[in-house]
C-alpha cells in the first residue's frame, strides 16, 4: 500500500507547477518528505502544516545562506522559494533514478536552483554567426606523423589550462570558450600559461563580429576579432566585470594573438578526439538548456532530449577518456568551481554527438 501511495505522490510531484506547490501544502508536505527524507503518515492538519513550513524554511534558509541570496521583498522571497522547491523535487527524483542505476550522473541543489528556466537560459550565451567564416578556413586534418590517439588525454596535467573562471550573470560563455582555447594554444607555442581577458572580447568584439556582450556571441567570430585586432589583452590588465562596458584594449597589455582558426568537421567525434589529442583544448558549443545540465553534480552526463543543432552554450574540451560509466569528454565550464565536478563536466562521448559537442568545434591558430 505504501509503495502505491509513494508512486502516486511522485507522479503528482512531476506534474506539479509552482502554484500547485505553494497552494496545496498537504500534498507538498508529503512530497517533501518522500523526496527529501522519509514518509511520515498524517497526524493532524495543524502538525502537517507546521512541519511542512519548518522543513521547507530550513532548507530554503540554508540555501540562501550558502549562496548569499537575498530578495527585495517577502513576495519575491516566496516566489523564489517555490521555484527552489520545484527544482529540489526534480533533482531528488533524478537522483533516485541514479540510485537505481538508470542514469550515470547525479544532480544537486546549486546556485541556479532559484531560477526559472527562462532566467537560467540567459546564462547560455552562444549564438551562431549569420556568416560562415568556415568557408575561408582550412579544416583540421590529422597529422600523418602521429600514431594512434591515446586512450586518455587531460591537458590540465600538461599546464595548458587556466583555473576555472566564473561568468556570473552574464551570457558571456562564448568569450570564456574563446580565451580558454587560445590560452592553451599560446602555452603550446611559448610554454607560458597566461590568463586572457574575456572582458576585452565582451567590450570590443561587438556587432561587427555578430557578438553582443552579455547577450551572447560566437567563439569563431571572436577568434577572427583577435586576428583582426592583432591581439587580446591579459586578464590582469583588463579584468572581468560580468557586464558590458566601453572597449579599453591596449596593445601594450597584449597577452596573445592568433592568425585565424581551424574548424573541425561538423559532427565528427573521431576528428574532435584527434584534434584534442594532437593539438590541445578545443572550443565547442553544446545544448545546455536542460534542467539536468543546470543541476549537474558529477558523473557521465547524457541527456536524451539534447539537440545536436540547437546550440546555446560555449565550453572548452580539455580532454577525454573512459571510466566505469563509459567514454567521456572532459569539459571545462565557466560557472565557477562550485558547479559540477569542481567546474568541469564529463559529457558522454561516442553517443551520436551528444548535445552537439562536435557540431561547432574549433581552435585558434597561433
């Protein structure tokens, strides 16, 4: 009987809206205890209501304290709490599937758990360029003088990768993917790892390159800007602000330059693997629009609803390998070290171009 009740309640949880959660405290209390802890049979309505309020407020207050969250009114706080509850339910339902071995990655409550999907998507600032720069570029060809690709590559171990950065509430992922790839190629050439300025790109690589600062942009267009501009400043000289500002590029503070970029054949994971193996970190774009990505904690990420063509987030592939869960891409994100696996995600490899990871991959020529 209890299993039947649990099944009904979990099904109800999946269908509940924010309004349902906020107005039906009895159902929410039962869901809260099933998903967050153990199920307690009803005693009295007053006890149920008070227990629900206490449990939710404790979870909510802990969340706000951990992530330094505050809101401008009590109404706003209540709205955000209800969003948090809904995300918590989804996350715990997913983790129950993980415990049963149905999926290979875990989710967790994180700094994005009080966001509506529409707000979360504003962080996903990758935009396809209306012009095709690839027409004039030479595609990656595997060098003839190298052997088979190694089973595992991690360019962090070789000094190619700067620390995980944080784009904040700015849709500037494209700038971080650009600098990450150029930092790696500059290290490959000079042996010096220099953190480059994303703010330089946000402020200066504008509409001429079909970029729009915190409202989104494109990594390949940004490689073209750096080529045309004869360089990009260092992070130290042009620090990140997480907002649009006036262009202040100074040639005396240049940290790197490129001569264009090399694209990788669209959708070809073998070519991407070869490029990562022989060249270094590669800029890629993915579909990161899903709750599963938003709340990712660790493990081998795959999302059946992912698109291979509707790409909205730029990241950096810094390696690949195989573990007990399967083949993976090692991907550096730009959401800080408190997201995912210390700022990284392992994305499924050799699963039909999962989330479009090989659809728009490229690296700068240095």
